[in-house]
C-alpha cells in the first residue's frame, strides 16, 4: 500500500480525494490544511506521494513544495490547481512537482495520475 498526504485548505476537497482513493492501492496517511503543516507532516509521515493545493493560507503549495524538496529531493508531489493558474503550475513544475491536476477532476483521472507517478 502506497502512502499519500493530502494538502488542501478546503476540507471538502480533502474529503473528496480521500473518498476517491478508498478502493485503490493508496492509503491516506495524513491531511494538512496549509503548506506549513504539510511540511511538518511530510517529515513525520514520509508519504510516498503528496497531493498539494497551490493556493492556501499561511504557506502556499509552491512554498511547501520547495521546503519538502529541500528535505527530500526525491519527494513526489502532484500539484492541484484551479483553472487559470497556469503560471503557478509552471512555477511548481520548475520547482520539482511531478505533475499537476486541474480542478475539477474525476476519480478516474486522479487515480490514473497517482498510479502513473507512483509506477503502480
């Protein structure tokens, strides 16, 4: 079972992702509502992969991505963005994000993207 950390300031989005993964080979080991919490949880939980919202209070997803990649250069982080955030997505990829998912997304697309990134 692969371990996933969900990072999004919207509780309904965290719940949505979690429910989409119930029948998969991926276990949600933690949830964070902002980038600062995400960095600490990443260090503690050492997940195999992270889904990271870009726009969050306290610390953005891109700032958290940079800190996680300093701690673990091999970290697999998939950014999740809303429509119209193309420049932020490019910045995330430049800073080490594996790929990105644009909201809204389907369960099938989420599972395909995670499986491909994890090689499962």
